[in-house]
C-alpha cells in the first residue's frame, strides 16, 4: 500500500485515504470504526484472509499462520501521540506489519510494560495469546496490517476478548 498521509489531514481524510487504498487492492471492508479515541480500524472479509496474508505477509505461508481454521484480517489506524490500551487476549494471537509508520510497540510476558520499540514501514511483529502488548502512535499516523489468529475453534475471539491492564481513556 502506498498511502500519502499529510500531517494536516483530519481523521476523516486519513480514513478516506486508507479506505480507498484498501479497496484499490480489491479487499472488501465489512466493518469500519473511526470512533476509537486512539484512531480506529477496518475489518476485512475473512474469506480474503489468504489474499491479505499474500499481500501484507508474503514471507508467511497460510498453514504457518492458521492455529484454527479461522483468521481475521484488519487494518489498524493509530493517531499521532495516542496509545491503545496495555492489553492481552485469551482467545487470539496477533501478527502485525507496519504499512505506514513509524509506530511504537511495547510487549511483555508480564503485566509490567516492556521497553518501547520503534517499528518502521515493513517491520513485522507477532504476539502470542496472553502476551501483553500496546500499539503507540508516534509523530504521525500509523497504519498496521493485522491478522487475528483465533486460538479457540469453538469460541473465536472478538472485540470483547481484550483484557485491559492500563488504558489512557478509562475503558
């Protein structure tokens, strides 16, 4: 993806540019959320997971990514100077690739936040189920391709599968 986001772009314009770029690559957006205080996301049709992996994670094979038979592709959008909650999940692992950055990431196996790592365009990170993590917007808008790897065949992960250990927005 080649998104030209300007520092002066409003949130609505940033989302319009990303939506246009997603659709240009023939991905179907089934849900979009611009209401998150840290930015928002686009949910891509699950039947397009293998094409999404081929586009954003060409170094991975589908059978390396699938824990169960369900994968959920998303595009995360994090605003400058905003942080997602310090969190973990019971029913999913996650794979991220920076599409537009840089962005900050903290990970840890404990409830204490790890050190800030700066990821640049093209960088890749994987979080296991239960691993604590936080995505952080730095000086500019960050765009992340994300795959949810559902770990429970009978009870797939959803937006409620978030354990927040700390949250700047009191959620």
